[in-house]
C-alpha cells in the first residue's frame, strides 16, 4: 500500500545557512544564507512578503546584509517585499526564486551565568501574501520554515615565557650567552566557551638547542615530554563550560633550558614551537582547534625584562 502523501505548502519557503539546514555554527564566522521560495498554486499570487528572523543576541547586527532586502528593527527580521524586491510583486503559478543574505556571528556569545550554555541558533523564515487569488480568498496564504543549528563552543589558547616573574627559580645569564644555559618558565593557558569540551589536549614541539627540564605544575591533567619526537603534550581531558569566563583558565607551567649556539647571536630563537590545542565539543560534536605563535626568548610578558635581554649575546 502506498504511504501517506505530504502536501506542499501553497506558498513554499526554505532557508539555508552556508547551504546547510542542520549541524553546527562557529562563533565569529561569516554566514551566507539563501531563501528559496515558490508559488505552488495554479494561479498567480501578488504582494509577497518574506521575513527571516534569528537570535539577535548571537549576531553582529551591524554586519547584516541582504540582496534587495532590509533589516526591520521593529520586527527583528530581514525583510523582502515588493517595494524592495520587484519579483515579489507577483509570482506566476509554479514560479520560484532565491534571495540572499549574510551576517557574522558574535565571536563570543554572552555567558553571564552557568545556565548560559549549549546555545542553539533558530532561523525562522515566513512567506505570506496579503492578496490571495480569488479561488483562495479566505484561506491565509502563509508558510513558516524553521531550521535550528547548534552553536559551537570556542577553544582559546595562550602561551608566554618569563625569567624573573616566575613561579619557579630560573638560572643562567640573561640575555642568554653562547654555550651557557639559561632556564625559562613557560605558561600554557586554555579556556573554553559555552559548552563542555572533551578530550582537550595541548601539543607543542621543543626545538633543537632547548631542553625540557620539568613540568612544574598543571591545574588539571598531566604534562609529558617525548625526548625522541621532542613533542610536549598536556592532556587536560574535559574542559567545563565557561572555563576562562566564569571559571578561571586552566594553566600548566613547564621549565625549559636554552643553550644558544654561535649562529644564534643577535637572534631570538624559539623556546616552544607548533603550539596547538584541540578538543571535541560535547554539545555540537564539532572538532575544535586553537593555536598560537611560537614562544621565543623575547620575554614580552616579563615586566622585569626589556629588549636588551631578548637577544643572544656572545
């Protein structure tokens, strides 16, 4: 037996973001939206209005753009009507078209309490006509399309090196001197956003000429160093929602020793390279990454040093 049939709306509208109708969205991303519309009637329809609404608190409102549309601040929706889009003055039977819009998501949705988490992004699109054809008088010609996305959390990473302003005593000359060993303390700092993030870890490479001395402290997880691959790994595990926002960032402190060579005079070589954090968003299931520039002997985070301490000397 044939299954039930689902009738198409008399006026059809369907919206997409980046050509998707489900999935997740990354904070701070620029999104391109499309609205497909069609007259499924056997008669023309006049005076069409189409509106797209979304959560204003998650969008940079100054970034909203639309082709032949406008943002209605009272109705809180991108709007197209016959005055802005001539195609909507009259749609022939079976006629269809596409409208375009775009906007940028806020880089960091507001998290004021621990209940501000697991944000969703509802895109609601309506189409309607105030002047239906005679055979459909009395029947409202309107249709609503709703699609919902999950908003990814964000993963933040920072790294800095110090000599004096350090939780562990450092030794050796500053500025570093050829063939003499100077130790530095490096802090890695990780934060999150509005969702829990699982399987979080930070990886980095200890370059040649630098020696891993010790993992001084870690708020969570453990720091290990593989002397064969020279890879440093800080396995954090689960990073709770609002870490770095309502909760403190999590930190790990390591000590490295640098022994410069003659060909590094007047240079500021790296102490730690290829520093990157990764994890999986527990709400949206997206893979998240963050990276920072190499940490060098330029101790911009240590107020007790200046540029005279930041280059190798003989």
